[in-house]
C-alpha cells in the first residue's frame, strides 16, 4: 500500500489502540503514529484524524472502569477525557512543528444541512492552513438516541464531508474475515471487497474488548458511506508501533474499493442519513412516479408519521413497509395531515418531497 498515491487521508483511531487497560494514553504508540504522519505531512498529503478515547480516559477520574457507564457518567467522562486527549495530541504534533485543532461534532452537525456545510467549511479552512483536525463525536451533549455511537461511521461521514480519497480504520484486527476469527478458527481473510452485499454484512462480528464500543458491523456501515462517496477504505491492525509504516511495508488489510459517483453531493449526503424525523407511506402510483424520477406528490401519501418540519429528512415507505427513498420534507407534518384529511391540494401543498431533494434506496 503506497499512501503517497493519496492526497487527503482520514485516519480513524480506535480506543483500544490509544488507551491501555489502566485507562491511560499509550504514549509510545501515539508518538510512533505521529512520527508516521509527519512523513506524509512533509509530502503535502492532507491528514484528518478521527480519534476515540475521550470517554475511556475520563472513566478513571470517575472511578467507573470495567463497567458500563450511565449516560450522565459517559458525558462527564467525555468532558474530562477530551481535555487530556487534546493536550496529548497538541504536544505530540508540536514536537514536529505541526499545528492541530480539536473539532467536536455530533450527529446534528452532519445531518442538518446548514451545519454540515458549516463543518465542511471549517475543516477545509483548517486543511488550507496546514492544520491537522482531531475529530471526535461530542459525547458530552450526545444521547444514545441522537448519536452515531461509534467513530467508524463518523469517520466515514467526515471523509464524505471533505472529499477524502482514503479512509483508514485502525483497529485491533487486520481486516474482514468470513466470520469472527476470535470465535471461528476456520474464518478466512478477505483482501478486498468490490461491492458491499448482504453476505458481506453477515460476516461482521461484535467488538471483543472492554475499551472499544464498536465492532466489525460498524466498519462495514462506514465502508458503505465511504465507497459510495468515491473514497477507498482500509481496515487494518494498528497495534504495531509506526502503524502507517507497517501498513506501507506489506501490512495486511482489507480494501473496500471506491465506487463511481453518480449522484450529486446533496443526494449522497441524504443517502447515508441516520436520523430521520418522520416517515411517509405512499401508494403504488406514487412509487412508480418516484422510480421514473418524479417528485412525491401529497396525493400519493397514504400515511404520515412524526412531527417533522419543512426541511427535515423523512423515510419514504411503500405499502408493504419497505423503505424506498429518503427525502427532505417541503411541508410541516401538521399541514400535510390537514391536506390529506381535507383532500384539498393547492399549488403550495401539491408536492411533499421534490425530486432534487430525494434519493431512492
């Protein structure tokens, strides 16, 4: 793997790589990684880091090691750990005369269109000034209902946001296997994936460390986001010192190959939305119209669920309950419900989702 072939690389670091069993930073490992990054930085390659570890670092202060934190404890641990994490990164990069910046994002920053654009502008500005962004999900304000819950998908969304051409997921496993190799000794290693299918997803196992919160399935979901936005993605073992050097020196990894981009940036942003504010069930006629590339008319809506507002993202389902599209509402839910009840359609209420703000799934 020749990393010099890439111009903009997102590196995701899992908690189990960065934090030891005593809930302290693995300083030697981090020093070696930053020495690796320095070599890429000197070549003009732009680097973005998505780093886990804040909650793990804060656990020790709150004396909640080795058990599941409550939501409040997790948020407090994140607040404590973020300072430690930021200070360590800043001091390590300063040794190489590299500036870094802390960027905390939550799901609304990525899935609310204007905030997404604002985050994009901030990251692009940092990169233009040769500053390395250190990104983490803002667990201090996130809840289980409004969070990614893992940094794999966050890293993929960041890669999409800044049009990266490579996403590296450093983990405690060297790639994708046909089954969980920790449980099945006959599991076979998969070197590359051209297309992510249901069969590929079925191969995913769960996290097996007490530090990490993700698992292989979150990495597959991240790969879907990355490759559909024209970004190659690697899963590789990052345990060794100087992990980027190891990767380039014939290190083992699974490559998920970037797909050809055939949608606008906005539609790609919509396609991987996690948080939907409501749902519409549509009739067969409306479904046929969507498949012909037309807008969704209110007359084709059978049922409206949720208290969504105009510009919120909705799930669109067929009469069997299958999700067929994702789109941006043009009307408030209450307005739509009144229109459906009265069966009275004006030019202002004729369309509920415009074709330019919808993607079929």
